[in-house]
């Protein structure tokens, strides 16, 4: 009787282990696990990359001098890794960012929702005359990127999530 109860628990634990081994997007050093980006040591304890480093790595390198990162979040959770940025910029910087990747205007209404740990500052829906752009990269990093820019191109929110 006790053995039959433990079979589903063991099966579930093994399934979670296999899922982590096959699609670990976090960069944690687990043998035989692929990682779409290099997440530095300390990213899970609040010592992740700076907003400037994230901007340069994920959007535009070198980061233009006119960009000021106001908020960033690099503490990527194990099962749902997402990185968030909020920054101000010069209107010409938006053109450079859009030219640097295959950004598309979303066909459906944009999803502005962020995870609870960024709720205090993640407010792209509050931007006046917000413009939304997205990229789905299934070849390179197996990720999706979203960019929300205000109408005069002086403030933006960015997120990248991994599959």
C-alpha cells in the first residue's frame, strides 16, 4: 500500500528533474543542461548584472550615453526566467534598438503584465501613447522580447523571457 503511494511522487520528482535537464534556461551549472544565455554567478542572490550590463547585453552594445537605466531585475527564477528593464533614452536611440533586432508590432493587444516582484515599478501600460514591439527568437536564445516605448520615444520598458 505504501509503495503505490510513493510511485507517483517518485515519478513527479523524476519528471521535474528531466525537465530541468532538458530545458534549463537559467544557466545554473547542472551537467548535460543547455543554457540560452550566460547568467553570472550571483544572479539568484541579488548580485546579478547591473542595468547597464543588461542593456548592453540584451538591447544595444555599446549602450548610448543618452540611456539611463531607472530599474532592472536580473534575479531570474528557476522555472520562469525573465529579465526586466525600465529606462529613459533619446528618441534616436529607439531607432537604433529597433534596427538591431527583428522587432515586430504585435498583432494582438500587448500584454503588459510583469511578475509580482517588479510590480512596484513595472508600469508600461502607464506610458502615454504606448507603442509595443516584440521578437520571438526560436533559433538563437529560444526567447521572447517585448519593448514598450512612450509616444515621444523618451521612456521605455523591456523584458526578455526564455522558453
